[in-house]
């Protein structure tokens, strides 16, 4: 077993994939092929030739194309739930759990929530699942919306997904508007990992301004018209964006602005209230 893991891992490492990432990816592939729960560890499970061949093919594809593993497999595990992903959806990132956990504390079962930019639907689906509240959720990508709807159906949640360019098709008011918007300036594209810049949807990643705050600005400015009294806006933040976004909230007269740090002590979530 150890030899097999090592052999598969080395194919990835030899093709410039970071060694921790390589170990995690081989573990993920084998758990999938062996049908082992993702939270369990692979102990002495027997890997027959058929499983090895399948794992080998996936590893080769990952190593030689640099396509993200989750796009090759077509799914990811996020907060212990299986979500379908595709070339049209951002691959869910662990940071986003902090945004969901923060939002959980701002709402109740009676709350109305709007998400802008749902992608695969992780935020809306998890909030609906955990709080059983009403969630409307939009995206500008028709293909991402198809995946989000499928995920909602598979996880037996009840989210109203719809097409909208930011607030254009929104005509209700909410207790919480949440978004993990695109926040990487297009000028930084060449500094990104190949996996990200060559395979993830650019509409999910990039902004046209130099600071990556274009979407925060647009959402903060317009959210006033779509929030119920005392309503909140909650965002995931890019690294080093907390102060910039805080200033935009202040300029637009929001109050009770708070940031939340991730395990590396980086501010990754910001909330504010009208
Ligand atoms: C960073 S991704 C977040 C996806 C998902 N919410 C998550 O956390 O994994 C940003 C999302 O915003 C969507 N988006 C980009 N521009 C938009 C716009 N003008 N209106 C609505 N959604 C937009 C993208 O299609 C993408 O799905």
C-alpha cells in the first residue's frame, strides 16, 4: 500500500505539483475509487490492479494536463458534502467555510438570504441546509447555475437559483446579502498557478480594477436597496483586502463593520449592517 501511494505521489511531484498537495490528492483519488468515507483514513485497504490502473490514469491526467483534480473527477467534498463541479464553476475553497459559519450566526430560520455569484452553490446550499431559511441565489453564468441547481437537488435543499447580473433581476429585500465575488485583479493573472489561470472560469476570478474591489464596491453601493431594516452584507475577502473593503463600507454609511480571521490569522470575511 505504501509503495503504491509513493509511486502515484511521485508522478505528481515529478510534474511540479507541491508534495503536500500531491499526497492529499492521491489520498482523495484512492478514497474515491475505494469508496471510503473522506473523513476516514486509508488503512490496510487492499488496492487491486483494477483500482491501481484507474488511479494511475487519473494521476497521469492530473500530472500532464495540470487540470485541477476536482475538475477531472467532476466533484469535490465541501463541509462533508459532495458537490458537483465543472469547468464553469469555481472549485470550492476551504476559506469559504468561514464565510458560511459567520453567516450562520447572523440569521435564523425566518431569515431571507440573497447570494450574489453562487457558482457551484456551496454557500446558498449550506445555509439553506443548516438554517432551513429562505435562500435566493443568482449568478451571471448559466452553466454554473445548472450545476448549482443539480447540487441543490442532490443534497435535498431548496434554494431558488436564478440568472442575474448582480442585482439586475433581484426584486425583493433580504436580511442578509452574501457574496464571495471575483476579487483577483486581472493584472495579477500571470502570478496564479497554472491550474487556476488555465482551467478555472475567469468570470469567477478576475476584476478589471487594480485592487480587486470592483465587485465589493458595486454590491455595497446597491445592497441598500435590497436589504430589510438591520440587514447585513457579508463577503469573503481576498488576502490584504480587509481595510480596502472596510473603507468602502464606511463611505457608504454602513455600521457594525466586523472582520473575521482564518486559521492563519488572515482577515478573510467582513460583515456590515445598514
Ligand atoms: C469567486 S466565485 C464564487 C462561487 C461560489 N459562491 C463559491 O464561493 O465557491 C464568483 C462567482 O460570481 C459570479 N459572477 C461574476 N460576475 C457576476 C455578476 N456580474 N453577477 C452575478 N454573478 C457574477 C461568477 O460566475 C462566479 O460563479
